[in-house]
C-alpha cells in the first residue's frame, strides 16, 4: 500500500509525543513493504528542533499553508490510504481537503482522544469537529475501552478502532549503565499533570534527601521550586531515551486528567520505559491493569508514601516483567500489523460496496 500521513510532526520530538509515536509506527509499517509519505506543517518551533530531518523509512515533506497542500493533490489521490493526525494545524480544514481529494481509505489517528472529546464537549474544534468525523472510514484512537463506542454512537465514526501508541523494540532495549537516579520523570510540562508530579516525585524527593531524582522535559515554569536532589533536564532527544531509562532505578508515569477520566490510554513513555526493563511507578486509571499486572509488571501509586515504599524494595523483577508484556503485544511491529489489517479491511469493504452499487 501507499500511505500518506498528515501529522503534527515527524521531524521534531520537541514538546510533543506525536513524533516518537509516528516514528515507531511508520518505520514498522514501511518494514512490511509499504510506501509512506509524511506531510508536516512547517512550524518554526519544530524547525528549530528537528532531530529526524531525513528518515530512512519514508518520504518527509513540508507544507506551509492549507493552499500549500494543493501541491500534493496527485499524491493524495493516488494513495491507497490517507491518515490525518490529531493536533494538525487547521486540522478541520485539512480533514475536509483530504476527504474531498482522497480516492482511497481515509482515517483519523487521534493520539489525544480524551483531550479531543473534552474539547468537543466545550465546542472547541481546534483540529477536528463533529462534522468531519463521520467522513473518515476509520477513526483510530489512542484510547480504547468505552470511548470507542462513544465515538461511533455519539459522533458517528463509521469504525472506531484502538491503535495504542507503541515502541520500537530494536531501539528501546535494556542497557548496562550505572544508575544515576532513583526515580525519573520524562515529559513536557502540563498543568494538569503537575499536581501528580509534585505528589509522586517532588514529595518523595523532599522526604528522601539522600536519593537522586530527575525531571526531564521542556516548558516547565520558572517559578517551580525544585528540591536540591531533583535534577532538571530541559530536553532528552528520543535517541537518548534508552540511556535515560537505563540510568533510572525507576521512572514515573503521569497521566493527563482527561486521559485518566477516559481510561485505557497508555502513554508512549510507559511502553518505552517498559521496553527498556525500567520499573515503572504510575498513577491509576481504568484499563491499566489490563495492560500491566499491578505489583508484578508495574507499581501503582496513590501518594508519596506508595512511591517511597516502592523505592525501598527491589524493583528489578517489575521491570523485567514489564518488558515481556511489551514484547508480547505492544511493539511497533504489532501496531503496524494492526494498521495494515484495518486499512486492508476498509479498502476491501469499500470495493465490495462499489461492486454492489454497480450490480444494482
């Protein structure tokens, strides 16, 4: 198949989790023999932080405006499938253009589904709207569980399918490096995640002054008071993520409020850390126990004392068990196979409908 993707970013992982998700998925999809073209809106903040300007598994090209998409009309018309991602600038108009132009299967990949639904409830149509959702053949969702039924029944998505983020198991592997920190967190600042970060990392850091902690990621406000034993790293590029996790005795997974409310929304950082056999301490949300067995493959924490207790025990078996979970079901190869099967099924279904129409 030939797949065209219009996503937030492939070239830059700065300040977003989309790039690493797309990189793992599309690399594995291309490895299955498919051709991929990724169209990225040229934005100055990503242009200044491009850590993958020339991927070897797909064509990466930029457009500077909605009118600039017209240059790619022929490519989009010839594609077997066209995917629009969440948070694409002017995403509603991009979706309308794709639905008018594409001749193959069209799909939306929502890497932010709970946030999307919260926006729609407020009448915020920043990148997708109720009007365009029924026009996609498939709505791929970062979130599974009851949300899929809601997308179909409330918003008219013809087929809502889970497509969780994943990890490239060839890149994210355990490494034998000296431990630098007892607990780390890797993620861009988010106001709704910050209270949990303070409860599950900063409070333990204050209670354990002899232990070492680290928070890595951009956009944290200058007024945050970091304890002396919490190291700050402004950005860790994806190429350095495995080493970062390898140097962590444990890492923290913190989930945005909308995703906790929806449940069934594992983050890419969760899978990355687990693939590196780094023990994960996480907040709780519905569905997490269906992915990782609590106490065996993940530690679930409600408060600082839960974290402190975890750090005072041997977490190595937890990390090893988590890695086996990822290798069995959550690699990029698994997601690429799912994507391929869903696109082929939709294409065959559309062909069957056209045949019936001709016969009638």
